[in-house]
C-alpha cells in the first residue's frame, strides 16, 4: 500500500503495514491491536502522522499539541515521545526519528528493504548484508 494513496484516498486515516491511525475515531492500531495511548500521546502521534517525512520543530509540537507559547522551556515533549516510542515497541526506531536540538520526524514504514548497493557505488552497506561483504569507497583510496 502506497502512503500517498492512503492519505489522498482517505484523509481521515493514516495506514501502513503495521500502523493505523484513525483521525476521526481518535484511535491507533499497531499490528491490528489497539494502542493504549493517553490523549496527549495520541495527539502527538496523529500530528506527526499528518506530516510524514517532515521535520517538525519542538516549538511547533509544543504550541500545536500542548498550546504552549514559544518562551516556555519544558521536557514534557521528550517524556511523551519516550512513552510513545515505548508504545510503538520494536517499530519505534522506524517511525519516530529525533533530530537532535531541532525536533522530530515521523517516518512511514517502508515495505521494501534496502538492498546491497551496486558495485562501485558510494554509500552505506545494505542493512542485511554481512559485515564481511561491506565495502567502503573513500575518495583517493585504492579500490579493494
């Protein structure tokens, strides 16, 4: 299922392979099981899901979800993100990305895994490739 199809076809819902967020019913399911979220945790998740792939600054989240002004300094956002990650379980590292000192980004689940890079390409090794097969190419370094 393509994320753009989900958001265009049904603006009242975010859905991917593991996570479903129904904005009208204010309900979230993880692998088909209802998530037990506080109202604020749900509001945070819903806001992030409505802005997939966007870097959302801390100030925007505090103002939009909590109604705080820009002058207020608080750790409440960090606490709620930590609790939300706990609720997301093993998927937490996939969905919620921290941009240190700036804010957070919701990353939609991608069903297509990263595969090995083409021979001679520059970048990071595939996630599922064994360490012995990793090849790094540095500028000016002899080819291996």
